[in-house]
C-alpha cells in the first residue's frame, strides 16, 4: 500500500495545543465497526458502550520529564538533552542539540551541578550515550530538573506536568504519553468498574519513534521502532478469562493494542505473563487476535497509528470518519478528542 493512501487534510487550528481542564470533557466519535456508522457523543458516554464482563486494558507507563537543559563544563555552551532509553545503570541513549558540540568525552552540567554527564559513545541517527552522575535518586533529580518532552506539533508550554500523565501512570519509562488514557479520571474508572467491567493494566514504554514520520512510499517497507512492554500473570489470567466467558477486550490506546496483539500473536491467540521488545507494525489487512474494540485519539496523517485504526475498521471508513471530524471541528492529536471503535 502507498503512504499517500493514509493522507487527509487537517487545518492547523484543529491541533489541540492545551489539555481541557476537565479530562472527561472531550468529545467522543463512536464508530460502529460492522455498520460503518458514526455517532457524536461526549467522552463520559463511553460507559454506554461497555458491558459487564468486558475488560478495559490501560497502559500504566509514566512519562519521564526527559528534556534537560544544561551546559558544557569547559565552555559553558548551552546543550539540550532528550533521554530516549536507559541502557544499564546510569547510562542512557539520548539526543543532544546541537549534536555536533557533544563529542566522546564531553562533560555536561545540569541544574548547577545537581546532575552531570559524560558522553561515552555515538549512536546511529545522531544519538549519544551519556553516563550520568548525581546524589540521591535519579528519577527525583530528573523530576526537579527535567521538562516534559511534548510532541513537536504542540507549541504551548504545559503549566502542570501531571496533565501529560494518565491518572493511573505508575511505571517510569516513557518518552511520550499514551494519550488515549488522558481522558480518564479515577471517578470515571470507578463508575466503569461498578458496572461489572474489569480494569486491567499492561505496560508499554512509548518511544519517540511514535512521532517519526514514515519516510518510505510503500508502507510495507517501513521499519517500525521497538518499544519495551510487559504483562503480569494477573492481567494475562483476567484477559484469558474474559475471552473464555464471551466478554470483550477493549484496548485504551494504540500502545495497549500493540502490546496485546504482540502477546496474542506469540501465544496462539492467548495471553501469558511476558515482557520484551515489540516492533509490531499493524496495517490493513491485519487480522486482530486480541482486541474487540479500541479507544483512541485522532492521529497524524500518513502515520503508523492511522494505519493501525484503518486495519481495525477499513481505510475508507476511517478516512471518512476523519473528514467528518474535521468538518465537526474535533480537536486532534495528543490533547484532542477521542474515538471509540466497537
């Protein structure tokens, strides 16, 4: 398939720059997968489409305040660092800006010396390996000094760091939020649970590759980035029970979906406790093995994410839904409105 098959027109003013004050106040487009029909509702109406025995699967990854501003120790030149992935102990793969100023052996200082780093090696695509030094707990130091690495299409500052976290975020490690989960509050989740709907958690640490544009014309040639995932035995048992009893598995977000589909693919359609790295690339005509429904946001044109949702319904219906969302002035991307495919 050609990358242009997943393009659509999006006026820039529809890209949400700030989150709504009330997480649940967003709109919800509901797509009936079988009838190919759309309905316009509010996010709290998601309860109408869930039933006792279903399991809602949430990604409990927590976004690191992974953007650091520091200086070179020898010259005082300003350097921006973006943490990508922890390799071992205090060594991280990072992006630096300007990259050419950070050579092997370069020493960096952040927060008047609260955090320092030495460049150990170069990586592919311009990355660097930095070894950090500090006193205390790394994540506490990072919380003091770091900023949230908001997506490149968001130009506004985020006054509250927690607004780019889900209310159930727990496992540190993401470079970006699993944004479909931003719509939930603890109260809404409690209401859903009181209906007899199970709540399950998996972890997938979202990498910045999620924002990387597809640079090939033929999507089959695209090389998907890898992300770390894990599923507990408790969640695996619950999901297997849900399937066996005729309940539906509703995934919250494409990150949860990629995790569930990876594990189901590797275990003949069942689930088991597991962890590892996934580079699963879901696009039409993929046959889903794990999920029965999806709550997601509206995604960038020509992105791997719009390809995933196109595989769950079909490309023509999804592009028609996006066209309608533009006409109805839905808010798009990370801080935008939501879609339910059921």
